[in-house]
């Protein structure tokens, strides 16, 4: 039951780069995601939002 609550989109942290809700359970995991996102975003200048 707790897992489901944790994965509710409203409770997930939002990635500042891609502005999606990221299923991260710690700041470190979120930082890793943000890093990946940021690298991907700076690599391609085209902004393809899905």
C-alpha cells in the first residue's frame, strides 16, 4: 500500500530540466536523473517535448 502512495504522481519530485515527475526516492537519485536530463538537453538544442 505504501509503495502505491509513494508512486502517486503528486508526491513525486519534479525534474527541473524535463519538468516531468520523476520516480526517485532520494535526493541522490533525483540528482542523477537531473544530470542525465541536463546532459541530454544541452547536447541537442532541439527541444522535443512529448
